[in-house]
């Protein structure tokens, strides 16, 4: 029988994501796709606390809790995590002419106040090392999944977009070749979309962004490779509770709905007591793959 796809292998690391892990999804808008699915599965997930970050330097700013220029409002601390999912979109950065600093958001200021610059492989790789160092300062046993967004940047031109993605891929490969702890891995989202799916029906109407079903598929592949059995079980058990919590009744004041709502809250409390007790063992004290 003819095979109609070229499946991309996703190796499983020596560790797995546990129900109690704190998850940080940071980077391009693809990080938002994955992060929202973590949150829907009831993980303790934070998604881009300072907004979408496309390049390695801006991701580093987020991990240090130092976005530039800082958004309105009080300063927010860096977000500690057990597992970071870092999604890189581009090696293009914008520097503020007045300071020479890479900005994470131009805040609708005139383009004449900035210059665009390309980070080479060496600069990207050094920034990734700084990202790993920032993670470990917050949690010495932190793990990270690096990935490259499958979204192509039409404004650069498709050839330039491909060069940008290639730079990021080479930088990640250099980081992982020098990182021997086994805690840093690469998830091939870019390759799955472009080599395994490879069809415009998997894209949104703009033909550039992956569709929601494609994001669902990528998340399913991610879960298959990185979730522990207990994390898979938690997500499966939470699904009907989430559906019940989202139910919109025709008669919200009826006795039947009140009983349903009370029973749903009891299920939710029992679920959270089972998976998120007041005192939980640290990931390193749990058996592998638990």
C-alpha cells in the first residue's frame, strides 16, 4: 500500500512532563497555541507573560523578567518553571537607535527610530545558552523543549524566511550538541508541518499560519513524546470535567442545573485534590516516567 505521508520521528527524552510541573510557554504566537492547550488540560501553565516574543533575545528578556521597553504597569518578576517550551520565530531583531538595545515591542513608534538586524548562528546560539542559564538560575533542575515556529514570514520573502528558520535550527542544534544533561530537547514542529503534513489544507485561510486542527495534531504529537503516563491520565480525566464546566444551560435557575453544577464542582475538587495536593513531591523525587 502506498504511504501518503512522510512521518517525522519525535524522540522521547529521558524525562517526562508530570501533572505537578509548572509549564512556561514563551516565544512566537505558536507558543500561544501550545500554551492554551496546556491550560485547557489543567496544567499550571503560563503563556508569554510579557506578550509574544519572536526572536531569541526577546525570549531571553522574558525569562529574565526584563522586557524592553517595559510594558505599562508594575514590573513583573521572572516566571519560574519546571519545563519551558521555547518557540523561536525569527532571527530578525529591531534595535533602538538611541540606546542600541533590542526592543521586544516597537509600541507603534516611527520606524525611523529603529534599525533591523539579523542575528547569525553564533549570536543565536550564545543567546540560547543564556536562556538555559536563566532557566537554571530559577530552577536548577529545569528542563526545556526548543522548537521553531512553522509560520513563514511573507514580509521577508520566502527565501529570506527560510534562511531565518535555518539560522535558528542551526543555533538550536549547536546548543543541544554542547548540552549533555539530557534536560534540553528539540521538538520538530517546523518539520512536522512542512514535511509530514505538507498540504495547504493544514493551514489557516492566510496560507501561512497552521490551522487549529494542525495545532491540535502538533500538541497530540508533543503529548505522545513528552507526557508521563500520569500526565496523559490527568488530561484524559480532566476533559469531561472541563466540558461540564463549560456547559451553558437553557434553564440556569432550575433545580436540575443546580444539582449538576454542584456535582461538577465536587468532581473538580476531587480531581484537584488527587493531582494537586497541598504537598507534592518534587519532580526529581518521582520515579522516571511516573
